[in-house]
């Protein structure tokens, strides 16, 4: 039986990407080496490095006002780098809390400089996104949001709805899933392991006026240093960037970010319909207006029923459906590489499970 | 013509490792996925994660007093993490300068806390290793050395010869190339891309009493946090660690670190003999007692002759021999995965080139 995966990340990459990488495994462009065995200072790797940046620019329509960086350390390192680089004297970093990852981002900022919560969804157990209240921006170093919340399964419905002079977003779990206006953002960061590629590389998009030189920031943690060196200040994660480039190429071939959004909406609709048409057998975790197109979270009536569902789903070939260890429940992560067919098969299984045990 | 690579890193991995990874590409342990597509919280990945640590412990005979961590960001991130975590109040970090990388490490430490140079080889243009002068250690946070200097081609001949209560070593370019006593070290770090695997993962070996909790250190930059979470605080670079584990397994199968040292000595001897027997046509960059077994650096009489040598060597299938852009000359990097045969072929080419043009 073929397995179908709905993992929260790292997760499945597009089959076409895996086939291409396998084909190029032994002998990249007649060099007799895999690309990971090439020097990062050589032309062979350099062209991939630049190609990946250009593809990212084209897919997200990134304006010339912004730089694209490839770093390491995932979103967790960005939780520290953002405040280290962007909190300046007399300014306060503002955080919007919409789940565990924004809580973590805020906690790290507090270690580094003046930081405050502007609004939080915690009182609803992160079932809904909070109302954004805009006050004066004058003393803000930046406003930090998390575009999609993998653990609770919520997502800001419109990335163009925010308005702040220095808007910072953790888009780790939904970058490239839908179009938005990059020009509205000061800084965007995304660990690759959901929609961009394998774990080990982090994409950062930063408005150039925020690239600040500072003697007190360690070089490796300075956006300015990485931008000056075109993300070749230190040895980049060569193979992860190679795969990221292939994933971006795949997106281009599929029709770009607009097509990703069309598919993602349809996939999510398939699963949310299965939940909403179950007469309460399945209960969506988040309120409908806060629901994520990337992570579909739901509950059954009891934890025992949820354990049964997980067990039975695995027996039917579905993997990765267990909710995050911190909240439990069921979670189907349906990033760009997950197909409509997989979602339909899961929806069919949900119906089958309900018919069998829902009496 | 088959190409032979002598790159300074990233560089070639053992052929057996590349074959095994290719074989497991599509379907790791009957999961239908590549290991990079697996969740880092799942049993499939977790067992590799722990296996790699155990292998590292066994190969280097790491005592229970020390932890093994797998991080990201390369040696460059360690240049910042080491002083952030180890410089405490009233203590000064001491640096031994033996080349460009130790200069960089020192420069970063100065940004973070009290740091001093104890001794430097700079006055000899790093052709020789400086004499170590031991004074009182009482005010030292640690003593930092670079075990092998890739750019100049020098290497401390005996890693057991240092004596300091908190000895810290950057072993990025020679870890696993020879046995030494880990117990003498407080902290060892190594970017993987020379002897351990592909770029994207960094091994850290740290004595447990140095794992210090601190509110002021960002979590992702705290050794304590990574140790507490068994290097799973954030998503690890899954595929890089998988390959690192295969490289360690390969070393085991070849006979361990002792066998690596035996081979490395023979390989280096082959090339240094070619230099020393050339009646001055080739001149070793470093003094004989400082010579590296990993990076064999030498010059010809003129820069023009060196350019000619590089060009002709490529025509004969030898790649990666150009010295580092900061110092020029010729450099043959002969890490663990480079074979004795490759070194003999290069030595033969050197003789051939001298006979042809050395009149």
C-alpha cells in the first residue's frame, strides 16, 4: 500500500524534484561529482546560488528595494537575529501572538531588547486570530506577525492587510502558498522545510534600508554582513540550496504562486468540508475565518477516539496526522507538495471512519 | 578523463557513502520517502540522530563527561557562540593565532567580551606555528586554538600537547583525521564539510560543566539549550546529519581514526616528498615541523608559473588546486576521502610538469 504523508515538516518534497536530484546525483553537469561535493566558491555552485535567488524574486515578485538571503538555523535563529538587528535605541519591538511560534519569537526578543505584546489570541486558546489594533508606530522597532500557525492551524487570511513601517513576518509554514505584496514588509523569514525544500536553509527577504552595520552584532548574525557577501560570508548549506532551487523551479513549472494558492484553497476546502459535513463528529479547532490552508486541525469527541482515528488512519496508509505534542488532536498538513488526490483520499477515509465508528 | 579533486571544502565524500545514499534515495527503510522528507520528531529520523552521536563517541573515544551536539551555521557561528557561552565575568578569552580562521574567531570574540591574543604566528606570515607560552590560567575564560589551518597549510602536530583547564579548539578541517584525547578539551567544534559530511551541519563536543544556563543568551545560541534538547531544540538539518552518519560509518568500516591517520600521513608524505625532491622548483609554504596533513600548500617561483601549473593541472584532470584567494599559490587539500592513488597521481603530474617546464 502506498503511504500518504501529511507531516508538519520536514515533509515530502515534490516527486519531480526528487527524481531530478536523483538523476543528477552522481554527476552534476559532467563534473563527476554531486553538487554537494563542489566548492561554494566555484562557478558550478555559484550559478545555482544566484539562480535560486532570482527564482525567489520572480515567484514572489520581490522589488529591488529588498534583498534575498539564504541563511542557516531555521526560524529559531531568526527569533534572535531579528531583534539583534532591528531593535535600536529607544525603540520597542511589538509582537502579535497567534500561537506557540509567535510566543517563542517574543520570548527570544525579550532577552535581547525592549519588546511588547500588542495583541494576543491566547485567551481563545489560539482558536481565533486577534483583532489588530493600530496605535501610533513612532516608538516601534517593528511589528512581528506569524503568517500561519502550524500547531493550532490558523492563518492570517490576507497578508496585505497589515500596515506598519517595519512589518516583520515569520512565513516559515506558508511562504509560496499564496501571492502577497512583499513591498509591504520590512523583513520576511522562512525555514525551508515546509514549502521551500529540506531542513537546513532559511530564506530571508529584507528591505535594504534595514541592513544596519553594527560592531556589536557578531558577523554571522548580521543581515548586513550576509547581504554584503551575497549569502557567501560563510559556507552555505550547498545541497539544501540546490534542492530549494529545484523546488522553486517546480513551482514555476506548475504555474507559480497563484496556482499554488488555487490548489491550496481547493485542498483545504476538501478537508474542511469533510469536517463541517460530519455533523459534529469532527470539530475544526479554529474558527472558520481563522482557518489555515496549510494545517487543517480538528478534534474528535474524546482523546481515545482521536487515538483510534490515528491508529486506523495509519492502517489505511495515512501518516503524520497526529496533532502537535503540545495540543493533541488531529492535524493534516497540506503544504504545496501535497496533492489534491491525497486530500480527497483522506476525506474519504474520514467519512469511512465516521460511518464505521460514529454511531 | 576522470577528474581528481583536491578542494578545500565542501569537497568529495567517500564513494561508498554516495552510493549508499543513492540507493536509499527513494525509499528509506520502506517508508516510501527519502530520509530528508521525514519528520525530525519521528522514530525513523531519531534513530539516525542518536546513531550519529554514538558513532562519533566511539570513533573519538569521547568520555561521558562530554556531550555531542549537532548544530548549524558552521565554524563561523561557533566563533560567536563560544565567547557568548564561555566568557564569564572577570574572565578573559585567550586566542592563539595561527591563520585567517583563528584571526576571525578572535575578531568575533572581541565583539562579545574580554579577549586577548596570547601568541601569534603572524610575524612569519603564518609559515610556522608559534611557541606556546603558558602563563597563569586563573583569569582565562578559555584558550582557543585552531588545530589545522586550511589557508596557510599548517597544523598542530600533537593535539595532546596543550594544557589548559578550558581548552577550546576549532577542528573544522582535521577532525577525525587522527586520534587525540578529547578529555583534554573543554569544547571542540567542527563544520562538517571537510572530513564529516556535506556543508550544513556542525559538530560540537562540549564538557558538561561548561553547559551554562543564562537568561541573556538567545536559546538557539545556548549550548545548554541544545544539550537539554539532544540537538532537537529546533529542526535539525536532517539530511546533512544522515550523511554525516554514513561518513562516520564509512570511517568505522575503514578501520577508524587510527587508520585515517595512517593513510593521511602517507598521502601527505607523498606530496611533501614531491615538493622536497624538486630541488626548489616547488617550495613548501610552511616550515616542515608546521606542515599540515590536510592541506599541502606550496609555491612555484613566480605567480605566472603558478597560473600555468593550475591551468596545466586542470588539463590533466586535477581540480581545486588553486590556493585560497587571500594568499595565492597552490593548495592540495587531502581530507579523509581523498585516496592515496589521487596523491600519487598528483605527485606524478608535479614531476611531469617540472620536467617539461623546469629548465
